[in-house]
């Protein structure tokens, strides 16, 4: 065994064939052993792409929801319009079905004699009658004088059908719309002359956006003749039926069309005949 004396530790190790251990190497290995594990991350371009895709998805969802709400709104509008048309026709049928055969007193002036006549006005664009059905009280209230009139529509497009309701209290209330009695130029019969029907804020619109509308009246005939329809009523009695013809201004197959309303007036009483109770 060889012992080296007087040499430093490094030289002694070199002479012995060994390499000295470096402190720098130890620190490098120590730092490599205790370094944290590498972590994965995202770049800025990936964040931008993700935000762009999310924005596009949000815009698509918002557009889909908006289209759904628009379709729901259009469906509700058409449904409400169809209900309005069906409800107005049902009201008109009930009003005509509640026809009352009453008489009115027409004076025409303070000095003119009062004349009793069967209350009814039938013209192509105007109609007056007494009905037991009203818009406010239906079948439960008192009778009403109905004034049906065809007037121009909004902005002069088409026509509309309105009705005025006036409480009926007797022959005097019905005769307030009479201006006097005058002979008819065609039949020569003495017929009442009525005031024009005026639209007001109290008028109710039964039908709107119509291309045209007109009234017709069924005149009874003696056999072998048959009953026929006429557009003006100049008889001192009540008609056997009333017809209201209507046509829409815009023919849309997706909407309910106003139908022609025909109502029978089942009245056999003659206004020129005095009826009394018969006792044996």
C-alpha cells in the first residue's frame, strides 16, 4: 500500500487514480432533482378561437329564439283575428235572431199627427230593428234598438260594419229616429223616413277590412209565387228573413273568411191586423 504524504486532497485523489468530486456538479444534480414538473397550458390564439366559437354559438341560439318568438306572435295574431271574426259573426246572428216585432209612433214635427207603423228600416247600407239581444247584457237585459250601418274603412280602404245600441222603452223611443211619413215613389205606400245613422265613439265594429257588405231582405209572396230577396224594404210589414253578405278585403287562405249570414224571422203576425182575445 502506497501512502502519499504532503499532498492536497485533490492531488492525492489524482495520484490514486480518482477524480475529485466537484461542488458545482453536486449543486446541478441537486437542482435537477428538485425542479418542478412541467405543466401544459394554452396560447392566446387558442383563447381567441374559443371565444369566437362561443360568440357564434350564442348568436345562433339568440337568432333561433327570436324566430320562435316571431312565429308565436304571428300565430297568436292570426288566432285572435280568427276569433274576432267568428265572435262578431256570432254576435250578429244572435242580434238578428232576437228580432222583435214592435210598432213605433212617428210624428215628424210638433204639429204633425202621430202615426203608428211597424218599426223596421231596411236599406242596402242601413238597417234598424229592435232586438232582445244586446252586446252589454246579452239575452238578460232589456230590448235594444239596433242601428246597423256600413261605413268606409280606415284610410278609405274597404268598408266596415258597425252597430249602435239604444235602449228600447216603447213606441215613443223607437219613433225618435223617424222624420215623418211620406209615400214611397215606387210602391206609393206611406212609409216612414228615418234619420241617417251616425257613427260615434259608442259604435261597435262588427266586421272590418271588408271589400263590400250589403243587406238583403226576404219578401214573402203568395203562392204560386216564391219568396225573393230584395235590397230595400218598402213594405208596411216585417220581412221573413234578413241576409248580410260580406267579402274580405284581402283574400288570405290562412285567415278565417267572413261568411254570409242568413237569419229567418219567424213572424206571422200582420201589423195591419188588430188582434184581440176571443172568449166564448
